[in-house]
C-alpha cells in the first residue's frame, strides 16, 4: 500500500561520538585554513585588493564552502582582524597590581617582540586597518580596547603610587611598547635594508630585545 501525501523526510544522519569529534575537528581546521589564507592576502593586498575567489583558492576550498563559514568578505575580514586583536592584546590582560612591575614589563616587551617576529602579517594587517581609519574595527577600538587600557593603566598607577615605578602616563608607556616592538614587523623591509638583519636572526633578536628593554625600563626604575 502506497502512502499518500507528502514524503516523510529522512532523519538527520547521526554521528557516533568519535565521528562527531572528527567532523568538528575537520570543520575547525577548515575555518582556520580560510582565516589564514584571508590573513595572508589581506595583509598583502588589503581588503579591496582581495577577492573571495582568491581566498578560496589559497585555502583550497570552494567559494560556496567559504561563504558557508563567512557570509561575506567583510565578515571574514572582521573575523580575522578581531581575532588578531584578541591575540595581540592577550599578554596585556595578565597585568595585576600584585606583580613586580619591572619584571612584568620586561616580559611584556619580550612577548610583544616575539609576536612581531612570529606574526608579522597580523601586525601589518592591523596597522593597515588603523591607518585607513579602522572603518570595520572602530567599535572594537572605542569600547573593548579602551576598557582594557583603562584597567591596565589603573594597575600601572598603582605601581607608581606604591613607589615601584617612576611617574609616567600609563597609556603613553603602553603605546610606546606597542610602537617600538611592532615597528620591527610593520617596517621589516626597512629594518632589513638598513641593518642587513631582521628578527628571524636569533642574535639580532636578542640584541634588539635588550636594547628596547634598556631604553624603556631604565627610566622607570626608582632610584
């Protein structure tokens, strides 16, 4: 006897726990591959100079598959830029009044310089976004970033009040660390042309780190 009316839809395919974990891992890896391809192209060509087709080709996924994960090129760009902002700011999150300030700042400078060495594309992309007026990132800069800077400036002021640091305007101290360390990523071509080296050279990296720490920290240590 034939059933009448609409066909009964097939139940959704069920995955075993192991298969589900493999599937989730594969999806996560594909998303990460797309974001890495986008980062490479955005940092080289900018948003307007990069197409979805170029990203999908570099990531080795179809255009329709890419748009399944990210609804538009601007959406993908915003995901990439906000992710890298989180990565760049994460070391600052750990500042607390209980820490020893000079050693904390010494380690922060080291981590920031390592990030410039290991993630130059991320730094260049963020620089490019800000130079263009941060049209897609301005809300992140005006709210979460400002909240974080206010909180960590308060920590630095506590160190100053406790006599552990010489008086300094905290926000300018943080800006100076960012500017100096990220210079070695954003202007790596200039650094290489002038010195014949870059941060990939371990000797040059150590020399750069010691000099930056000396320049910034010597004026902060109470005498």
